């Protein structure tokens, strides 16, 4: 069985050789200096001027900075169990990367590598050029790392070949699956070694809750800043990231929510125009067609096109509501005087709630309402895409480690 190995590479390689080289690689310790140096070098490379127009790469570069890696190390060490328990890497982690968020495989690698694992990453044969670009930069930086680090990672590319996925799955200690529900079901049908574990990131849904009175009290500069943060949450990956909001809930008195929404969307239009962000004709047509079907099939009372930059669909009610979504700049919105409808709406399929205008007891109540229903992240507007140790309800450092009891 042959795969295209992108890193180190590119080169055609036997799958058995890829596994043998990873298994035989020297072990690494948690937060090994050479791994941290690799993160710093990759961060520096992605901060180069040629990548400054790509905000997703700039966000990744920020997360790989020495200060950020040190923050993660502090978090890791603060949570270590007391002696005589030792924390060790699990061994070989097999990452099946998503196709819709091209930087995600690096984040997945990061948390596994930092605790000392060796990593095999599968990139889709239909991966976008941005993902292949990251692989090239990764490979260039990796070539300057010590040999033990170079041998600790391989990035491969192949079609949906079950025999290859089966071979890699049998060899790994942890399998990480990123993808839609159907992808997850298909891969999960492929067995793991008896002692291996699995971390799954399937389809999720995210939404924003904005308090109208707090928004209306902002000065124009602050309103523009909030719209820019919302743009970053929503449009970096064409709204296809699981943590990008697809629904905006406006909470407050009816006249306040209408005024806030009108002002907010006008600001968002200006942000999109300033950033030069646009959709191709196919995406715009798909979005419009989806919106028309939603009007016919669901509790939608209005569709507004916002000069073609994005579209909003106003909901008469939150439940029942189908969470199907086309991405590409389509936002549902719902106006409510209380938070009660949100408590009925939120569920285990929901990942991230971004919020604005809630603090103190209001934030505590909001958190209590949605977290009990299955939501895994509650963060301020502007932080939806900040990948961190805790994701989809997992503690990634814990998932990528094992605990050894010594007496």
C-alpha cells in the first residue's frame, strides 16, 4: 500500500515504512524544548509578509507563539496529578484531518505533540490549496529541527481507501477523527487495536446571543469593533467551521432588538466591504436557494439580502428548528424578550455559544441554561475560532496522555 507523504517529503512511500519510522522514532517528553522550538519556528514562518493577507494563518501563527505555548505548558503542569502518578504520552496518534478547516490538522498535531506523542496525519486527497501550503511550510520548518523531532511526525495524503485507514488505525494508540457525521460513522466502523482510544469531532452547530440594550448603548466605534469580531468568528472559513455562528439570538425588548439588529448588520456590511470579502457566484446562488427553501419549509418570516454580502432569515420561533445549513454567509436570527426559548433550543449537537452584553448573574444564568443542555463552549464574540485545550467537551491533554501509577 502506497501513500503520498507530504511531510517529510513530498515522496511516495509504503504505508508500512511510514508506520515503522514513526514507531522507531526516539521518544519525546512533554513540552520538550525541541518541540517548542519547532512551534516557534513555524509561528515565525507563518507571520512572514506573504501570509499576512490570510487571517486563518495569522491566527494559527499566534497560537504557535512561544508565549502561547508557555501558557499551555503552565496549564498542563498545573493540572498534573500528584505523585506517585506519572503522565506519559500514549504513543502514536493518527489524525484524520477535516477538509473544511485547513488549519485544523496543525492544532490537532500541536496538542498531541506537546505531550510527547508521535503523530501521523492524513490529509484529504481533495484538500484545499491552503492546506497543502501549510504542509509545505511545515515541511520546510521541520527540516531544520533535530532528527528526533523530524522522525516524530508524518503527513500523508490518500483517497478514501479503507485498507489504508484500517492499516493505520490498527497501528495507532489514539485515533482522532475530524469530519461530518457520515465520515465519523464510516471511520468508526474500522476497528482499532484493543487498547487504542478514539477522539471524535463530528458535526456541530454554534450560535450567538446578543443583548440588544447593551449593544444599543455602545458608541459607534465599539459597535464597529463588535461587528469586526463577529466577522472573524463567522467568515474566516466561509461559515463552515463548527464553531462559527449560524444563528443570532437577539435578547431584549422588541423595539430594542429590532434597532440593534438593523445597526449591527449595517456595521457588518461595512466590515465585509472594508475587508474585500466576497463570495463566488456558486456560493451566492446556493445560499439564496437555501434561503428560499427555508422560507417555504420552516418558521421563517423574512429574508433580507444585505446587498448580497450575506443574508438573514428571521425565525418566528426557535423550536422546532432544523439545524441544516449551507454556510457561505447565511444567518438565521431570532428575537426574544427572555432567555427561556434558548434553554429549550440548546442541545447536545451545539458546540459554541458566543455572547455579548451578558455579565455577572446574567452570564451565570445564560451559562447554566445552555451548558446543561450539551453546549461545550461559551465565549465572548470574537473568540469562536480560538482553538484551545478544551474543545468539544474534551480535555485534549488528557486524551493524548496516559497516567502511570507508581508505588
